[in-house]
C-alpha cells in the first residue's frame, strides 16, 4: 500500500464506523491520544470547536440532549 491509498482506506473505515455508530477519531496530538486512552469505558461528550476537539466525561445516568450533532443517537 502506498501513501496515495490512505484516503480511500480512511474513507472506507469512516463510512463503516458511521454505519455501525462507532466513534472514529484521528488524532495527531499525543497528549489528546493519551487523554482519550484514559477515558476508555466512560461516557464522553465531544465538542468540535474550530480545529479543536474538546473531550469531557459526562454522567451516564443523565438523558442525552438532542442536538444537531446527535442525529446518530437512537
């Protein structure tokens, strides 16, 4: 596989993740990667602000608010 194949591979994986309602994240910041690894199994809320992704832990017992970005929530 050469570097020109990567966009197609990523596009395929992202479509599969969307269809399975699975979070797919590509991070280039090692600190954010470590932060996300430490949150495995927790209820998270992700907000995109410009080019920044803000990740925070949320209470899993609270109802999810319906927002434009939550259209995948059943």
